[in-house]
C-alpha cells in the first residue's frame, strides 16, 4: 500500500484554492490557464483509479461531490467509481457521491491499516498530517506557471524531507513532477 499525494501547485508553492471556489484573494490560479489545463488524468493516476481509494477531507469532498457525479466521460466515470474515504468531524452523510464512506476513528491508524493504495487529492490538512507521520510515499505535483504570493502551502517547513525526483513532464501549461519519499 502506498500513500500518494496529488496537488495543483504554483511555482511559489501555494496549493490553496486553485479553482477559486475558496474565495481567497489569490484563488483560481490553475483555472486561469484554461479548462484543458486541469481536465482529465493530469496526475497520471491510470490504473490507480481502478485499484486505489481516494482519501479526501470534507472541503475537497464537498466540492468534488458537486462536480463529478454529473459527468460521464471516461475519467469522470472512474472518479465516480473509485472508493472514497472522507475525513470529517462534521459530515454525517456522504451519499451525494458514489462509493463514499466516512473514515471513522483516527486518521493515522486507519491509513496504516488500509490495504489499497490511497490517493490524497487536495486536502492539505490530511496531506500534512500524513507527512508528519512519515506515511506519504509519493507526491505528484502539477506545477502551474503562476505566483500566488500568499496562501496555504503543502510544504510548510514543519517536516524536513529529501525527496527523490522520479519523473518530470510538461502537461499543457504546467509541469507534472513525481517525487518519492523513500
């Protein structure tokens, strides 16, 4: 089992509000590069969408549960079919998006018991928590040629790490870089 964190990120390291839905002053930076820049399997998840599980925080899940269920293209079908674990202290019902279930219990304990690969999309708090515990195996970062200047960053300096670059490729206006932690 691997934990894979995937994030849209600016050149200056901001991951917060890539679509502008969060209403931040600098939000929408990824979507300013056009819909194709963020559409489809930009993170090269491939078969992981058939064999893995999404691990999402409440905010990301709520956004996605409004976005994905109404779409029918191949990538959307796979996003709608993959099992989803939702980490939330406030949600009681996750029936709005197929194959979603609430993660009960401690996040770290549940992740260490999981048998399938876990894909963390967005969900900055979850990604940081798992990184602090040394549980992230891989980062797939789609770096956009934008400078946000402010906003939450995935790497906040709290957890020192040396990452190993595995691949790097241009994907539209962005660069997809894959890093391993071990």
